[in-house]
């Protein structure tokens, strides 16, 4: 931990040499980016709400395959389902534009040769999130419903409520989508000089422990096999992150540039 803190302090000191902005300029820039992000999110929400029935078909498909109806106990539950799914769908639609606003906010603190990664950053971020969401939708969610309802609950009569199912669905899909962003986090820590490939390999045992703790938290099933199914792609993504850190670490790039010069 002390090593990581020292690296972060050194990275901040190194970035201090870049042209700076005053506190008010930072706040004004943050306000502008937040306002534009909210506008993009609202536009995405409106578009997604127009196609709310199609979104509902996607959300309800895993439970429909078990031939179970969704019930509701409050008059607003059906409306909340449409609103929640439209909000998440709108956020996914607007994510490239929102991510671009994030990039514009952090880019003043980056070197000019680092700013060229904007397109790979946005492409990889959206692709990894969609890959994690698809993994959850295609394999994790149907498997979890089958085990929880078909196996553990086979002696009971299921009464699945709309609100409970929606929250469960979004927890699995969003949890895995965000988890798959691990290489992007390592990418930023790498270009900032906070971590490198050697650091990640040296501390891999702690990474494995943290990954399994996260998998235990987000895994909807109680058995260790399912937890391992969650942890396996995270471990693969961590190894991908090691490769990312090796390629994009500033010290390695500077040494390569000096050697070619």
C-alpha cells in the first residue's frame, strides 16, 4: 500500500509540470461537462422510453423462458419497470457521448502524446461494458434463475414481483458490465505512472483475493462454483490489464522513444 501511495504522489508531482487551471476554472469546466452529460442522458432516456416495450421484452426474456409471470403489489411498479429500464438503456445509448465529456475534462491533465488514446479509450470502454452485460444476460442471469427458482425453490410456489426482478436483473447486468471495465482502470493508472506491469504481477495474490471478494458480493448464487464463474473472467481481465500496463506505462514509452532517437 505504501508503494502505491508513493507512486501516486510521484505521478501527481510529474503532472504538476503541465499547464494548470485555477480552482474556479476546474469547477466551471466540471459544471459544463456535467450539464452536457445530463443532456445526453436525457436524450438517451427519451429514445429508450420510446422503445420501452422492446426493452421490456429483453428484460423479461430470462423469466419468460421459465414460464413465470411477473406480478406487482403497487400501482406504480409497472411504470417503475419502464422508467428504470429506459434510464439504463438511455445511459448505454448515451455512454459514448458521456465518456467523451469525461475525456475532455481529464485531458488537460494529460500529455499531448496521451491524448491520442481518446478513440481506443471510448471504444474499449463501451465494448467491455457491453461484453460484461452480455455475459451476465446470456449465461449468469438465466443460470441464476434456474438454480434459485427451479432447484432451490422447486418445492414452493414462486411469486416474482416486478420490482424485485428488475432490481435483480439490473444488479447482475450492471455489476458485470462495470466489473469488465477493470482493464480501463488499469490503463489510466498506467498512463499516470501509478502502476506498471511489474507492480501488478508482484501483487497478484492480493488482486486474486480482492477479485474473489468482489465476485462473492455480486454473485447472485450461494455456491462456490458460481462464484468462480464470476471470478474467472475478472482474473482474465486482470491479466489483460497487466499487458495494458506493460504497453502504456510512461517510463517504458519514454525509454523506447529515447532508444529510437
